[in-house]
């Protein structure tokens, strides 16, 4: 027997208040942000392992543990971002505010059918593209068998896609920069994209450039992201913190990549290459070892510009040009330390020109990206 409810009972049922919705948002936002970051870190470990496998062992097939790690990281980031889009859409339809802290400015998708936080929308889009290019890579393997090169068309698509997800992670944490976890996450997410940038720039390896494209990509993106992160947070020491986190990532990958390649080769009964020497690990060796020097120059110029009242339109370009030049000059020195051959004067001059040009452009773009990422917040910038 069913009993009908009196009229109006359903209308009087308790509904979540905006305050409750905001409290839930404060709990969900950091969890989702860190899951996206964990996904990008997992993908970074997977690609570093895979590159080292190609160096130490040889070609591989599609179904390997390093590929599984690479794809699972993208899946974690993508599923998390999708969940945040659905939660934001549900909150909007229930009449509750969707704060910027939930992953960036909410934007309308498909004519307002969905309400997606900008950071999670970009991260999720990158993950979806990653899946599509993964299917293309599987088809590519079915045609050509073993995979012997890094810059095949499916790989370039995969690298661009995961870079988009990493950029989305930065946007997610930038939206929460007024919180402690947001600033820490920003400092940790930026080095992930800096580390990955040379791989994406490798798509231009066929161009007749005076400097290798991956080196140019390293100088440009490292400078851009260091300046951008510093301007987003508004504290000069942020650049030093990002550079220190980058060094920690480099140190871990330096140990992890060759270890994982060797252990996995032993487990599947494959031998290492006969001509292996004591060469530095492939991917970690491309990360700037002297990023702290470039970060120090960037931080010093920001402090100096504030104290002397320099125009905000000029300071970012100065920070980028100086930081880019220092980073570029450090690259041939780093190569000399790893390979035992000193750089020539012509090499240093070329790198100085590349660093100055790439750094100035990076500073210009970083200032504009920082304005876009700071715009949703009404909190004043923190000064040193």
C-alpha cells in the first residue's frame, strides 16, 4: 500500500544551499586538480621510460608497460576533468554558483548544454585527443610493426595532446592561486610542461635550423613558463621555487628512466644494446640543469622593476630576454659537462642570440597569458 504525500511536501524538501555548494566545491576542487596533476606526472614518467627503452633496448610494440603508464595518466586526467564538467553543469542547472576555484572560469559548451571550468575543459579535450591519436598509433603499429622513431605522425599528435592536458592542469591551479594548495600545485605543474616541451618541439627536427628545435623549445617554454608562473602568483621567489621543482623532476627521472628500462627488459627476457656506455639518460639530459640561474635573473629583474617603478609593459620582456639568454647559454655548457666537449665561441654566440630572441618573445607572451589567468580573481597581487 502506498501513501500519497500531502501537497507541497516535495516543494519543501531540503535543497542544498549556495553555502553548502561552495563548501563542497572547496573540497572537490583540490582533489580534482591534484588528480589531473597526478595524471600528467604519470604520463611524464611513461614517456621518459619509453624514450629510454628505445635508447637502451630498441624498437617496441604498442602494448608495453611504458605505453600503459603513458595512456593511463592521460585517462586519469581526462576522466577527472569530465567529472568536473558534469558536476559544474549539474550545479548550474540546480541554480548554485560555480566558482572559479573549481578549475577556471566556467564557459558554455555546446550552446550552454554543459558548463565547463576552463582548465578542466582544456585538460579533458587534450585527453580526448590523446585517445584518438592513441588509436591512430595502434593502427600505425598494425601497418609498420615495431616503432623505431619518436617523431612519427601518431606520436606528434600524442605529444601535442598531452601537452594540452598539461596546460589545462596549469590553468586549474592558476584559478586557485589565492590558496596554498593552488600555489603549490602551480609550482609543481609548470615543471611538468617544461620537461615535456622538448619532445613536442622535436616535430620540427627536419627543419634546417642553426640550433636543434628541441633546444629552442626548451629555452622558449622554460622561459615563458617561469615568467608566467611568477607573474600569476605575483611573488618573485616563485620562479626559484619552479626551478627547484624542475630540478627535483630531473633528478628523479635521471634515476627512474634507465632503471625502469633495464628492469622491464630483464622481466621480458630482452637484452640491452651492446654499445651502451655511460651516457646520460635521454630525456632528463634535455632538461635545463641550470634553470635556477635563469630563475634567479627573472626574480631579480621583477624585484628591481618594482622598486624602480619600471613600466609593467617592459618588465616581462626584460625578464624573458635575460632569463632566456642565461638558459640558452647554459645549454651548451650542460652538453659539454655530459659529453666532455667544450662549446666553441660560435656556439655560445648563436645560443645567446637564440636565447635573447626566444626569451623576449616568451616574456611578451607570458605577460599576456598571466593577465588572462589572473583575470577571474579579484584578490590583489601579492608583492615582495
